[in-house]
C-alpha cells in the first residue's frame, strides 16, 4: 500500500490531555505527524470541534480541530 499523506505518521503511545474552556479530558496519542494526530479517548462525547492537545512528556501544545470521530478514537489536524 502506498502512503498518500503529505506528512508521514509516526506510531507513538503517549499520554495526553484535551483542554477546552476550562475542561480537561485524558487521552492517549496513538500516532503523530507534523499535520495532526490520532487520539484514543474513553468517549468522544462532549469533546468540542476545536481544542488544545497537550503532550506533557514532550512539553508540546497544539491548537487543533477534529477531522473524524470514531467509537473511541478521534483524528485531529493541527491549526
């Protein structure tokens, strides 16, 4: 299978948080690229379309928006 993405994904397993309007939801970052990430969550219900993804172990913060929502995974693009 040929990779068609402009930015290759890198598989990772890192703890993260989804921060928005005073709320915080824990997540697991499953893959990461320069353009976005895939996040595992307990439930995508209540997560807004735009939020800040924080990866404490790397000291990184990304403003992002949701591209897709699946049962327990959301895909985001970085703004």
